[in-house]
């Protein structure tokens, strides 16, 4: 039996929407993009959302907005898509890997604090295959050390934790719209935040 890894469900409505854009004069960052950002922010409960070319770009932009740069360190789960670590390296920083829970596949909260140093500038958590990380414990450790938390929610659109959706459980949320994800724009990503300060950077 052949079970596909992913099978995007595209109807005439989606094809018509693409044609409407192609027949217009604005192909990127037009009104459809603005509407998508607004609707997406409302859905996840974020004050701000900005579209990006993909989730890796969202992670990179998010880390850059936090001032992550050369010689800094960013904590990343040891089991994740390579993009989670690549975004750190794109900033010139060093990914510091923390093991994951063998049951959930999410970063193990009990192991984060021991990897924090004076150079740690952010913690990236990955909601593995849509299962939210233990954010209460993770945020407690992060606040103790005044370190922002970035959510890689590429596969967690619509997932909830303690009544809140993924993408607003930390300081920044990053999403993917690749064809294998919950919704697709063929490519694309989204960066979300409730921070006024981060939204202006």
C-alpha cells in the first residue's frame, strides 16, 4: 500500500485565487498578503504577523530581531529539521543542541538550563509534528535567565497549549506554508509576535 508523505488538496477556488493575482499588477506583498497576515494573526492570537519566503527565513528574521549575531549561542533541540539550526548559523551564531524527550520528540525542559551560558541569546523550541513543547517549564527557565523563546511551529499550526495556540506561547512564532504543511502557498512562512518592540525592528 502506497501512503503518500503529503498530498496537497487544491481546488478550483485556490487555482482561481492564484489566477486573480497573476492577472493583476502586484505579484508580491500586495493586498492579499496583507489580508493573510491580518487573518493569520487573528487566528493564532498574535498582535503582529509578517509573511516571509519560508519558515527558515522567519527563524532567521526572528533571531536577527533579537540581536543574535557572531559568537552568540542559541539553544536548539537535537532532533529537528536542519533549518532550525541553519537559521542560527545564518546569524553567525552557534547552535547548542539539547536532547529531546523520547516520548514526545520535543526538547527536554529539564536539560535546557544546564546548557545556558553567558553567550546564550535565545532558545528555539520545535513543536514536533504538531505536539506543543512543555512551554510552562521552558518559559520559566527562559524568564529566569532573561532569554527570549522562539517557537519553530512549522508543523504546529492550530496546535494549542494551555488554551493558547502555537506561535504565541513564546516571544516569537515561526510557521511554514510548504506543500507538506497544514496549509500551503506553495512556499512561504510567517513570523508572529505579541511584542510591540520586536514588531518595530
